[in-house]
């Protein structure tokens, strides 16, 4: 029964991880520029299949021998981000910006540039263009964008030029990546590159929409349904775990009597 207990425990743990992912997506369904996640699982027997004997499995992280196919435990190995584009929501705010395409805005973070699809920007008291956390929005040259004492209308062209009363004060640092999956999540819809010395390349086809925000690419109804389903699967596996334990206890008592 030990293998059944282990498989049930692993399955319950995987459903718990999935519930965490779905709950986080649902909590951010109204966060501009948020990108949902999905989990990747694999069977643990891949760790042991290349070994010469079952004794070599003693060094594995998972205490599993060569189990039958119907008893192979599955473990979550990583989560990946789904970068599909969300829909656009019109706000009418001249400093709300959305990107059509695969590009990102560049923000000055604490340890270097960070990248976001959340274009909820504002001007601080010094006329500096910032995000909602007060981090400066960077231009295509890596400089900050300032409009000191700006009292006129602020315009942003589709190619990222920022204008005050028709005069250009900078161009948004809109960048893109050949492989977005390499980006690491930081919260607040922000991402960073794992290499601090990496210089992101400018986007080839910039399409910025002023007065719009990109909504999260989360379907709340579907996510809620999957959350309910995952919770039920978690309960079923915990019940199976309890049943296996009860059978082990019963077997131990009966063997003792014999």
C-alpha cells in the first residue's frame, strides 16, 4: 500500500500547487497587463528509467522504485507564463497606455530595468513619468521622461513618441524579446531578465494605444470553474490517502493476529 499512499500524496500536492496558480490568476483578473500562468508536470519515473538498477534509485530526491505505469507519481516541475494578449479597455486617461503586440514598456526598477505590459502611468510632482509604484518610465535611450511644469495636453503617438503641446519630450522605451519565457515574474505585472547585463532590443513594430489599458488575459469564469474542479480533485486524493492508510492499519492488525 506504500506506493499508493505516495502516489495519492503526490497527486494531492500537485492539485494544491494548481490551486495556488489558479487562485493567483483569479485574484489578478482585474490587474492591468497581468499574464496568467500554467503548471507543467512530469512523471517521476523519468528520474529512474535511465538507471542501471533499482539500488541506484536510493540517491534520487523522490523515494520511488520502478513502479507499474498506473502507479507512477507525477510532480510539478515548473510554472510558465502565458503571454497571450488581453483585450483593450478604454479609459480616456491620457497617461493610460496599452501595447498592441508582444512588446513591453521599460521601467527603472531597484536593481535595473524591469518590463511591464501595465501602462497605468502618471506624472509625479516633478513632472517625471512614472508607474503606479513611483518607478520612472524609461525612454528608448534609457533616460527618464520628464515634462516639468506641463499644463498642456500630453499626447502619445502610436510609435511611442511623448509630446506636450505638440513638442516631443521623449520616446517610450518599448522593447521585445525573442523568447519571453526567459523573463522572471516580479509582481505588479512586472518582469525582469535573469541576466542583469542583458540589453533588450527595441521593438520593430511599435503600436501604442493612448487612453487604453490592456486587461489581464484571465477568463474569470473559466478560472473559477477550474478552481472548483481542482479543489474536488484535491479532496478525492486526500480521501484516497486516508483509505490507503486505513487499509495499512487494518493489514498490520490482521497480520499480527495471524
